[in-house]
């Protein structure tokens, strides 16, 4: 809203109507657009610290004319703004402190600049009992004759401050009737020296009392304004947090394609900005027509255990989660008890939500799931003002999930294609047939034995098959060449980890997954290839694959030699411990072999029972 008039002007209109005609609410008619965001429009228009546009004042004058049936009501409003001391304490002090109407008229221009930005006041002449005043109204504002009349009323009432009769105001020109300006001849009776002195003495006490009262009133207003500013600041900070959350969610779409990390991250972000305690995401299972629990945050993992495997049929309209998923309409409630929820429901029984938010996750025009949050206790409230933010955030989350799912499916499809290619090449080679599958099985069981994190075990399960995929680029005649390889051939073979990395590059794998392909020929002593890593600088999954790969190579027939016996293979692993291989990995693997943990995987005719028969198993 533009700021042309101090609300001293609107306050004078409201007080006049209230004084003579009762409720002033009709003055607000037609101001819905300008004052729509103000909680209490009348209080706002009475506050002299506020400013409004000339259009608001013009509409209030028009409403006052219609309400009173008086075409000159603006004159009377201006007049009574002085006689009923409605100009505000600053103007009262100025007018009363000046010794006569003549001095007051001379200062009208100063007063005008403090409380109006609609005109320029020109004092042409000023004598002891009369003055000639011109008002130059700004031409680009929504002004009319009412503004002229209210000023005439103010000039007429000025002498009454000194107990004199009202001034006589004669209009010589009117800008609203085509003249260049409004011009008034103002005449009054000049007070005598005795009258001025007596009035000043009488006014000292009342001026002080009224001024203190106004100052106290302003103090209360300032306190109220300060409280409002604090509230607005808190709302602004919350909005900023919401905008940042949306921005971060958008960033997640572009940067976080790990489906397992994405959902907990956005849920934590959601809780931070909404002020709730728990949140979860359930996704639509189109095959079974259910909502299936995917992930949750805000509690100890053990508290979330009951939710594993939890699902809700989409054809249950009595269930709020299913209802939101089917309707696509969000649900926000500050008191879940009023929703007549089923007390036997797992979520209601286990978590007893007090306030809830359930949002549909919509992507590409269809609901793919729901995002739900609740708080068991506390003061956080989701208001209607937050609804737009919630819907935007939910859409961002839905898009992020859909992108991550699409990427995951694409990644799995590409991975399956590469695996199929690798298996097809192995199938044509009797010497390496089944090698990648056995190495993968050895590695997964070994990783489990070493109590490696589940994500690393899963890496080995998915990428173990591809550890030698770079050999696709090597001529089979070289790989199957009997006898010693030439230095040139050896150099080609040593390139296969790097070529393997290039082949899987489109998968956008993480460093741990890449390491399985690139670093499985690194050595514990640093003499391996392609990067010469040593010791624990070699990622553990690569160290595990290295042992599994070496063992299977030794126990399988190759063009240049027959398969090595288990006794010799284990001795070779132990001989390479702390030089070629991680000693802890070797110890765990050899123990597994001697315990018969790999009997079902070992090449036929080489079961661990042969070790026992030959008394090779360690006690």
C-alpha cells in the first residue's frame, strides 16, 4: 500500500462517525483489497503511527457521505478534529503553544509535511486577523473535493483553540473545479493579549496532562508494535527456513540419487522446518494396491521396528493414510483425537499422535505415496499459512523420490546388462566359466564373517560379478595364452581394472563400489596396480575381493596350468599374508575354508573333506 496520509486523518473520520452515528464499520466498505491482510482494520486506521494511501482516505470520505447523507461531511470531520482535540498530541502542543491563530496558520505548512504527502501549502499573506492560503494538490493521486473540504474545516476551527469563534473561510479557487490550486481567505477575531496570556496559563496543566497521557498511549502502542514485530520476525524466520528447506529438497533432486539416503534426509529436513517430532513416508505398491511403509525418522530405530512391513490397503477409506493417497488432498489436524481414529491401528496404538500432517506425494500427475508427520506433545502448530509450503515441499519430495527410483531402476538395468555380458563371455570360456559367481559368493560370505557393514556386503553382492569386467577389452587369445605372457601382453592385462572402471562409469557408483572393480589387484605392500595403494588405503571391499579372486584363480584350471590343490592354495594365501594380502582377511578366509563354510561353492572334486582326510584342517 502507498503511504500518502497519516492515519490521524482516517482516525478523525472514524471518531466523527462513531461519535454521531454509532458503529464505524461501514467506513470499511470497498477497502477489502487494501486492508485484506490487516487483522483489525479499524484499529489499524486509528493508529496515528500508520500510513495509508490517498485512495483509502477518499473511499472513507465517500462512505461517510453515504452514511450521513451530508455532502459536506468532510468539512465537519476536519472541524471536529480540532474542536475535539483529534489532531494528536504533537499538533495540540504546537497549536496551543503558539500565541495566536496567525502564528498557527503560519505553521500549517510544517504540520502538513509531517502528516500528509498529498499537497504543498503556500501561505500567501498572514495578518493578525486574516490569511490567504493556497493548497497545491499532487495531480497523480486519487484526490477529490473532500480533501479540500476537510482542510477548510480545520482552518475554520483553529481559533476555537483560544476560545474564539470559528474562522470564516471563503473559497476563492478550487483545483477540483479546474483551477490551478485551492485558495482560501481565512478571517478570524484576533485574541487580546490578556486572552492569550490567560489561555496559555490555563493550558499549561492540561497540556502536560494530555501530553503525558498521549506519551503513555504511544508507549503502549510501541510495546504492542514491538510484540507484533517479534511475531512477524519469527514468522519471517520460519518462512526463510521453509524456503531453504524447499531449496535443499530441490538440491536433493539434483545431487542425491541414493534411494536409501534420500528419504531419511528429506524427512529430517521436513521435521526441522515443521517443528514436529516424527515423520514417515509410505509409497504406493501398484501391484498389491497398498501403501507400504518405506522409512521413518524422529525416533530410536528400535521404536520404528514395528513399522517394518507395515502396509495399508488403498481401498480402505476409513484409514486416513489411504484416504489422502486416494484423494490427493492433504490432511492437517491439531487434535488427532477429534478424527475418531481406530485405537487398534498399529500407528495409533503404538505412537499415540496428538497432531498430524498427512501430505500426498504427487509426481507426474499421480500419487506415489504419502508423507506423514506428527507430534505426541509440544506447542508446534501447522497453520493454514503453511499449507502452500507443505504442498510445495511434498511435491519436491515426490519428484526426488521418483527421480531416485527411476535412477535406481536404470542403474539396476544397466548393471544387469553388464553382468549378462560378463557372464556371456565367461560361458564361452571353459577356463573362467563360473569364476565371477564363485568370487562373489566367497566375498559376500567373507565380508559377513568379518562383520563388515551391511551396505558394504551389499556392494560386494552387486559388484562382485563385475570385478573382472575390464577383461572384456582384452583379446581372448591373450587371456587364454598358454605359457608366459610377453611384457606387452602383461601390460595389457594390468589395464583391465582401469578399463573396468570406465565400463561401469555410467552407473555413477560411489567410491566404495568403484574400488571393487578398480582396486582388486592392489597389494598390501603397495606393489599392486593400477594405483599402487598400500595397507588400509586399499578399501576393505577390494581387499576382500582380492583374496577371493586369488583363491578361485588358484583352485581353477587355467590354460597355462592345472588347478592348484586346496593345501597349496591355502599355503599360497598364507604366504602372501602381509605382503600381497590383508592378513586379517586371509586369516578369516582360510578359517572359513577349513571349517567347510565354502564346500557348496568350491569347484567340484575339491571339497574341504579332502583337507580333513589329508589332515590339513587346523584344529
